[in-house]
C-alpha cells in the first residue's frame, strides 16, 4: 500500500536494529522500500540489502558530494557490474550540489566541474541502461536542468526531497520528470514544499523518507524510519484536501510505474 522511494538503510544509524526497522515498516503497510546509494561502497551495500529482502529494491550511483568516486577510471564498469542485478531499479542519487562549496573560487569551480562530469557520465549510463534516475539537486537548479536539457530529458527523473516552489515544479513536469516529498513537508518553515505538494498533479509525485534524515513532525530531530512515510502522506493529504487513501494509492502507483515494479 505504501512505498518509501528513498531510504538509506545501510547507514550506521540502523546498524543496531536494521531488521526491526524493515519489519516495522512492513507491519505499517510499507510494502516496498527503495534503498538509495550515494557512492560505490553504498551501491554495493544497497544491493546486498535488497538481495536479502523481498520488499527492498535499490539504486546504483554516485552523489555529487562523492564525485571523487566518479573520477576514478573504470568507475562506470563498477556501476555496470552492480546494475546488472535485477534488484537495481534506478541510477541515483546523482545530480549537482553547490551548497557549501570551497571558499576559494578556483577550488569551487573545480568541484563544480567534477560534479558536472560525474553527473553527465551517469546520465549517459542511465540512458544506455534504460534506467530511471533519482536526482539530488541543491543550490544548483539552473545547471541541473541545463544538464538534463543536454540529453533532451531523455531519461525519466525524480527530483528527490523536493523543496522548491510550484513554478520550478512546472519546469520539471514540462520536461517529463517527477518529484518526491519527504518529512520536510511537515515542517512549519517549508512554505515552498507545501505549496508544491498542493499544486502537484496527482500523477506526478511520490513519497519518501530519506531516512535516517528528515524525520517528520512529531518525530523531528530523531532518527527517521521508512514507516514515517505515512506521516508524509497524511500531511500531503491535509494540504491538498484529499483523503489519505487517495494520496497513498496514487503515489504508490506513480512510483511503481516510474521504477517499473511489476509486482
Ligand atoms: Zn538521500
């Protein structure tokens, strides 16, 4: 019934009780969790977890803040080896993150260059493998869209942890992309995300937790887990004036189609 489309279950925050977290999610009706990788090591860890649990799928990819992993020669061969497994549902999280760049302008430019190179290479990889893409974008809106425009938006993307306003949401929808909302939607200081959740067409968004981060109210500040996706849905339903069941059903259907889950 519920799907958490973005969880980092391999993080050390879950090392004491990972199995319980997965079982608890299932008991709460979260029948699918997508474990999202951020570098080569976590791509392998996410796959290993997904192979152990029927309810888990995973992604393969290198986050812009780990772009040095994508500077190694042959990194695409590593991605390819991991992506050969049928538990791999997408490439991600990849993208651009210009938040907290080095203060030295030359070093900042060098980091942006490295991020763009990693992003372009992985977009081409996703296109070749015919996999959808989980996008991480922070403080790099124009460059992220420009990079997607370079490949004619020929890969289907979800902009995860969407916190931008309705105008930017429309820019993505026009390009054929999707968004997913986290617990940020429940924070009082997130007016843009709330406005986008109200404005989003019912067939264009999914739910996620980004756990262990971003626990929704009333768990804010504590460790987030996959079952919290229900609290994200409740707030979206409240904002939209829709029944929770409508948000649950539509968001799961959208995500199933996006990741091409057939069961
Ligand atoms: Zn994430």
